[in-house]
C-alpha cells in the first residue's frame, strides 16, 4: 500500500525525467529539419541575422541548433563571431572557433575597441589580424 509521500515522490521523479527528456530533445535536434523547427518554436527565424544575434547574446542552445540546421558558421561574413566578440562573449567565441569560424579583422577590432582583451587575444591566437 502506497503512502501519500511515496506517491508524491513517484510523481516528482516522473516529472523530473519527463522534463529532462524534453530539455535534451530541444537542445539536441535529430536532423536539420528538426533543428529549424526547434528554432521556430523558440521564436527564432533561421536567418543569418538571427544566427549572429543569438551568438552575440551568448545563446549556446540556439547557436547549436543553427549549426545543426545547416547554417555555415561563417555566414554573413563572420557576423556571428564578430557580434559575439564585440559583446565579450568569450565562451561563444571559443565555441564558434571550435566549429570552424574564421577570426575576421572585424571581430578582432570589435573585441579590441570594446575592451575585451581576453577575446581579442583568443582571436589573434586563432590567426585573426586587424
């Protein structure tokens, strides 16, 4: 015979498992079409401009969905890495570099002129020149 406490714990565990599955499903799209659907569900359009915007905001989930959806990491002349660099998004810049982003002269300049020395150094170490 289950007690009310046992029933509550079972419900909480089930809810936790379901929430975890939903989070993983959203963050890890199975294919390009699903990634684009997931972006749309987040209210994000699959455009180069929105790709750069979410990168500049440091939204790793959305950026990964763009890449899963087939977006070129250097789309828009490297706008994503430039915006991320200009906003001091060091983790995002490192992530984009790891995915093949080319450090543009603009990205180095944006980091330098906005005082993000760590990002500037990261970009220069990756071959970026002004």
